[in-house]
C-alpha cells in the first residue's frame, strides 16, 4: 500500500488502524507514511495515523525511535490529542533510548503536570512509570515532577483528586527504583482521607506496601 491508499482507507474507514499497524511492523518503511499522515487535514487520517503509531510503539518501539525528536516537539503542539500522542509514544521509547535523549526532554514531558488540562497531567504521570522502567536512573527526577501535580490547578476541583490518585498508582509501580521512598509515603498519608474513593484507596494500598517493604521493623 502507498500513502494515498492508506490515507484513503483511513478516511473512508475501509481499513483499521490495527490492520495498518500490522503492515507497518512488517514493512517498517511505512512508518514514514504514518508520520507524514499526522499532518494531513482530514481528522480521520491524521488521528488514524497517530493511532497506528501508538500501536506500533506498544509492539515495536524501536521502529519509532528514529523519530524521537519529532515526538518530543509534539509535546508543545497546541492540539491536546497530539500532546497525548507524544506523551504516550515517548514513554514507550524510553526503553529503547540508546542515545540518552530522554533526560533532555523530561521537563517538556511534564510541562503541563500542574494544569490546566487534567487529562494531559494524568497522562504524563500515568505513562511515566514506563519511563522509569526503561530508564531507572531517572526515577528521582520523575518523582519530583510528579509531586508538582499536588499543587496543580485544573478544570474542576475533582480533577485534582484524580491527578493525585494517578500519582499514587504510579508511585506504587516505581517505588523500588526511587532512592528515598519516604516522601512518597508522606504523599500517600496526605491523601488517605481523599474525598474521591479511588484516590483514598490508592493511598491506602501504597501505605500498606510501603510499611511492608520499607518501614523499620
């Protein structure tokens, strides 16, 4: 399939993103067509290509690594959907970042963690667990950025609780790579009485795990 056939298929919904992703993994030269497609005017095409790349990043992230800088620039895209795309894909590229590029974009990755868009902040925090798994040396830096979300101002008051709950779930996933888990424990204690039940439950779960693994006997 060439570019015009792929774009037409996406526009007319005669082929799915999953099908194109499979073909792209089999023929990596199609990655460039997907990347270029994100600049197309039709929503079905540009977002369809973005979805294809998300799927590829899950299965074969190394195929997208040559485009690392492009996704890093997308963190500043005024289109929220493309920001979320960049957050998602970059987190998966951390594990194949042989050139050590990720540390340089860490500030940009978390640029909106304090708001105003809750979904952007929560996405960055949630997917950052993959960054730490891919590059454990960045764990402490990632934690500092996540803590900023506790001071965030978002669209609605409940959004703050969602962001903090997401942070707690991420802390649970990355705790073993953090040099000092005590501040994470203190964060959990502050949210144990959250008015949002899932956040309070996440705090309770982290506290129980911390006390089992790290608290003095």
